[in-house]
C-alpha cells in the first residue's frame, strides 16, 4: 500500500478554493457579456494596469518590436519554433482523410477540416510565457486555421516584446495585448476591436482555466489546462538533487502548482525532502515555489513499479518524469498523463520550451480522457456518405424496419421513399 510521506492540502480546502475561483469568474463573465467593451477595459486597468487606446497592435508596431528584439532572442525563438513546427507537421501528415466502400455501392468517408478561426491565449503576468505562442499559434497554423487571434497580458504594465515577436513569427493574424478573463471573453463574445473566434486554446492560471470551462459551448476549447503539475517517478538509481530540482522547476509556476514524487526508495524520498529545503534556500523563485510545495507537494512511497503505475494513473498528472532503471516500463504501462519524459537526459523544461512536443497539456485529472494540444485539436473530423441507387434501396429496407422499431415515422418515410424510387418497384 502506498505511504504518503508528505501530502498536499485536503480535498475540502482545494474544493473551497475552486469554489471561490468559480464564483469570481462567473461574475466577471456575466458582467462582460451584458455590458461589453467598457468592462473589458475596466478589468484590463484593474488587473494589468494597462489602458491603451487600442489593445490590438498594428503591423507597424509589431515590426518595430521585432526590429528591436535582440538577435540572440530571435534566433532562440526561431530554433524552438522549428522544432515545434517539425513535429506538428509530422502529426498533421498522420491525420488522413478516408473514403471506403463498406457495401457494394455504399461509400463512407471523412474529411479533417480545420476550424476557421482560433483564439490563442498566451499567459503572462508573473512570467512572460513566450513558448506558449509557439505551442498555440504555430500549431493552429500548421493545422490550417485561416484566422488566428493571439492575446497576451502586459508584464508590469508594458508590452511583452519577446512574446509579441514569437506570436508574429508563429503566424498570428491579429495580436492583442490583453490578458486574463477579459481576454478570453473578448475572443468568445467579440468586442470593438475583435471579431469573435470559433475556438479558444492555451494554458493559464486557475482563473483562465475556469473561464475557458465556463465559456465552452459559446466557443470550443482545447482542453482543461490550468495550473501546471509535475510528477516524478523515481527508484534508488535516481539522485535527490535532480528530483528536487525538477519538482521545484514546475512548482515555481505559481502557488497552486502541484508537484509529486512517487518512489520505491524511502531513502531517496527522505533525501529529496531535505534537498528541496536546501534548494529553496537559493532558488530565485523560492517565494512562489515554497508555497506551492508546502500546499500542493506530495511524496509517496510505493512497493514496486506496478504500484507506482497504479498511483500515477490515479493522479493523472500533466507532466510525468521517469527517473528509474527501466523508464520504458512506464512508457508501456502508464495510461493517464499529459506528456512523458523518459530518463534523466530529458526534463519538463525541454518540453515546455524547445524540444518540439506541445506544452499545452491536461491538468486536474483531465489526462484520463484527453491528451494535450496538437494539430488534431484544430481539426473537425466530418463524415459523409453516398450510395448508388441499388445500394440505397437495399439499405433503405433495413432502415425502414429499424425506424419502425424506434417508432420514428418520419425517419421511416425517408427510407420508404428511396426504396420505392430506387428499388424493385422502379422497374415495374
């Protein structure tokens, strides 16, 4: 049986926090939906201390930003985007349209059609999340989305220029310096500067994730991608310095970012707890990471790899790092995760920033039923059918009886019409 050497906040405390977030988001969405543009501006001033004449950047403003962005920064952005584009293009190539003849004269098929308009949210605030521009905007463009709107909040009341540069390189058609719930509402409802979109994607804090959840239906969304999570699965071959470093590397995202260790080694567990305290003493973002670790950190000792898989699948965390003797065991046996990082040579930071896989991933156990953002999320799998006359008459006879079984007279009439028109009676 798994032993919790350190546990996180209780479920009742987490539920209370969630309830407060839910109520706040509901109030703001309702206010924006009913009162419109003025409220968007009000919350931009209140939350981001930013009140420009226009939130949308002009082409000239974007070009000026790109021109003054340091060459090293641009080179690094473009390197990352090449990796992400390369993998996304291969994923797109794997998604095929099909047409098959299932019976003589019955042709069924599907087409993968890109959504027409997507809104990409790139988080900012405490950290300018440059990489989220690659993950959302670029992926949408590879999928074939015609109009991509990109929104990001100001950082300390100023335009985050590196993020804007990344949005532009990724192919954004419209760029807005607008953040938080108000940005998601602007994309969903539209406002004076922006036509609404069909789908919103991107990560964010608890408020952004909740806003996406509440706006679903008005627009499509990619997935529930709230505060980041990391799980490290380790055995006695792992070293505590690396385990602690990788846990804190995600805990620094925010005070509600869960970080967990599952290990078969009590010695490693104890050493990791000590090492986390040591590293918090010198980590520049310790003020945030310490709160996250205190409230949402877990250390779980298990008896073997099989139990590690069981506990990990129950947690269904966003990022799962495997630091064990045989990482491939977990590649074969794990089912519920957003992204998997196998062996000490890779880590979540690679996936978050540069290596090529997408960092917009499911949180809060959504990994039980979805993977992360990829080109397929922007594609609508739409089916079609066609029949020869002879085939229509044959299928129609089955349809008549099945419709009658369900007492759908109008449905049956559709089938009967085809049977009479194309069947044996046609030739009498």
